[in-house]
């Protein structure tokens, strides 16, 4: 005689068993998500990766992104089964999110890489041997990217190797009389970047 075992929840009809997965409506959310922080002023793709969900019932992942110019989340179909994806976007202000999907079609919560707020009210002031940048560092930012140019053209700007973690910050090593223009963007803990702000300009005395 057939008897139900609640610990296994396995039911057999003839020779074809039907196994009910434990907690079929639950699967864990990926523990973290990381966005490749863009280093150039212009780019076309951002890489996104996330922590694998350790479940024998995992079917794969769903990845979506939200460019600044679009009002709805955009699905990315090339990442199911992987823990990384390359997202075609030229907008560093896009949000990213990922969730896990079980074989039972259960879906986890979303893990998001949010966009940090932009630097508030940046200013540049000449100091001995350089230029000091100041402004409001967003609370959801862990560091800044600073782009510098010898004119007001952002196309001519290059990223400085130093990524300051606070403002005030001094750009030193400049010749007396040198005028520079600066653009700043904040970087979140996940690697996502804010919109650029600037330019601000000053002359080293």
C-alpha cells in the first residue's frame, strides 16, 4: 500500500514517480551585484556580474536594466544560466537588477545596483601648486571619478587616475597659471556611476 511521507513528499503512480520540490515557491536572492565602472568618457557596453545562488533547484537568472532615457525596465535575454552579462548601453545612469529563477518557476527578489546621486554644487578653487575641488559627496557614493581638460570641451577630457573618497580634494602638481576644467561623477559600492556634473574651472596661482 502506498503511504505518503511528508519529509520527502514523493508520490508515485505506477512506475512514474512525480517529485514535488521542497519549498517550490521560494528561492534565494543573489547576495550581491557588481557593475563594471566605466573609465572612459564614452562607452557602449557595461559588464554586470552577481553572486551565484547555491540551490540545486536553480534554473537560471533574469537580468534587467533601466537606462536614464527609458521609463521601463529592459530585459536582457543573454544571461540565463550565467552569472555575468554584457549590457549594451551608453548611459552610465542606468540601474541594473538581477533575480534567480527556480525550476519550479519561482522567482526570487531583485538585487539592484542603484544609481548614486550626482555630486552637489561642485566648485574649483586655485591653491598653491594646484586646484581644489569641493562639493557635496552623495551619501550612497563610495568614491568619485574626476575628468580633467585644458579647455571647456568634455570631449578633450581624460580621467585622472586618483579616485577621491571625499571632498575637499586637491589636484596638485599643476604649474602656476595653469587653468583646468573638471567634471565629476559619483561611484556606488556596486560600481555604478552617477550622471556627470561640471564643468567647474579654476587657475592654479
